[in-house]
């Protein structure tokens, strides 16, 4: 738990063919293995992934990051326009949010990027989901792990630059 599982292949977007002999094959294999340890940032025009439920999002995050089934932390909830998204906790510090649609996610993304008290330094987002770190003192994933997680989930990472 607490470390992002690294994947290779189509999901990481890294494919290499080495057509050189003996020692070059070994060297090429080692170098490509090092380069494949992090997910690549998706292109800006890429369609963001969506999830049918918070349970589906939670299962995907668990498969990549490793959630703690004994987490007792309560999620921080945001209610807007009379609507409350679905929430789940992966760890004591990693919260998952699933919205009904992209418009609702965009509203909350706007609130988060505007800054304010207890706003995370950044978060992962897809078409209808957020993954972010609670600022509660619990052991949290690094910014690099958050970026990798967002990209591997088919989303993007958003840095919050406003006052926190």
C-alpha cells in the first residue's frame, strides 16, 4: 500500500523495438525499463475517462495504488446546487469523488483551483471524477504518485496555484 504500481504496455503508452545485436539489446532493454516507470501525461485534447460509480473508481485506484480497506477517515464533502457527489476513501489521506456528469466535476474543479482554506496542492481528474489528498497529516502520496495515478486512470493532474 502507498506506492503506485508501475505498468508497461499500451496503458503506459511506451513501446520500444530494439533491432541491434547482443550487448545493445541488453542495454536497450535496461534503458527502456527505466523509462517505463512513470505514466505519461495525456495529450491536452484527449477525452478524459469516466466511471459508472464510486465503487468502480475505487476498484481502479486500488488496482493501481493499493487502498487500505481499514481506512476510517471520513471524506470531506462538498454540496453545491443541492447536489452531493459520491465519495470514498482509499487511504487516510487519499479521497475519491465521483460526479454524475462532467459539468458538476467542472464546477468543483473551479472551486478547488480558485484556492482557499484546506485546498489540496493538486488533484487528479477525469470526466466525472476527482482523486485528491486530504491535508490531514496522514501519510499521503507524493505529487509524482498523484500525477502517475491520474494519468493511469485516464485523467489529468491539475496543480492548484492559488492561495491555500
